[in-house]
C-alpha cells in the first residue's frame, strides 16, 4: 500500500457497536421503552422479540451525498445493540414501535387478564 492509500483507509468511517441509553417506564396498562439511537433512521433499525427477549440492533452506516466522498468527519457513527428481558405479564403481541429524531419508542400492553379493573358490586 502506498502512503495515499493508507491515509484514505485511515479516514474511512468506523462503525463500532454501542449500547444505547434505554428508559423503561411502566404504567397501569403497559410499558413504554425508549432507546436513544442518534443518527439512525427507520430503515436501519431491527427490533425483534423471541422468548420474551426484546432485541434492538441497528446497521448505521454513514453515506456521503451522491457524487461526494467522505475524506474526514468529526462525529462517530455507531451501530447499536441491546437486549431486554420482558416481564411475564407483558403482552408481546401488542408491541408497536416508532422512530423519530434519534429516539425509538416501543409500547406494549400488559396482558388483559392482569390489568387493573373495577369490579361492579351488586346489591342483594
């Protein structure tokens, strides 16, 4: 390799894997899980559930605008990966996820039979 090739290789974007910040909030009827994944769009996200484990992975590669080549940059691009064990009373069939502005939000309900409910009392 010549010096120019070596210098260009050193300027190529590197994509280390990082664990995103995760916030899990519980309400009376369900859960809201928030993942901070800056720079990641919908097409780069994979969210899966298997055996009550929720797994988020991303494939986040910087692509320079058409006709241009990235020769230097001052920010890192990360691939993110994290797995969370969900509680038994989480209804994994109801999960819905959205991503906007570098934040992925997943919402899922508690199983209906375990949600709080009011019991009507009848007079005799």
